[in-house]
């Protein structure tokens, strides 16, 4: 009997920490997304034009920009960021609003 009581006590003690931890993680993502005008997201390269400095990216939902998952073309602010990347690469990229446009200000292979 005592053993079961102890187990319950432990569950009650630790359960809130688990929930808090998970919540914190999720929260962190949206916080960093709202800092400045930039959003960090992940996707896959579907094509690139190094001369034009454009990249075709398949990305997931980007709530901060009201975008559902899609494949779309972006301009890359610094074309050289595309060198070394190829179609099929998983990437982490940063998007920034520039007037009416959304440009990629950073892109690198996903770790
Ligand atoms: Cu999009």
C-alpha cells in the first residue's frame, strides 16, 4: 500500500514538470518567430537559380506569416548563401519582410 502511495506522490510531483517543459519548448519557437520581422523555418530545397539568387523551397506551416505548407520561390538576399546547397537538401532558413516581399536572409543545411 505504502509503495503505491509513494508512486502516486512521485507522479503528482513530476507530472507538472513534464507538462511545463513541453509547453516551454513550444512557446520558445513562437517567441523567436515574433522577434523582429524575421522568421526561422525549415524546409527542403526544390530548386535554385544561383545567378538570379532565387530558391524554390518546400516549407511547412509558417504561422507568423500566415502561410500553410507549400512549395514557393524566394529571393535570397545574399546569393552566395546558396553556394554549397543543392536540390533535395533539408535546410533551415530565415525569412524577412522587405516591403511587400519576403526574402531569405539566411539559409543553411539543417543540422
Ligand atoms: Cu510559402
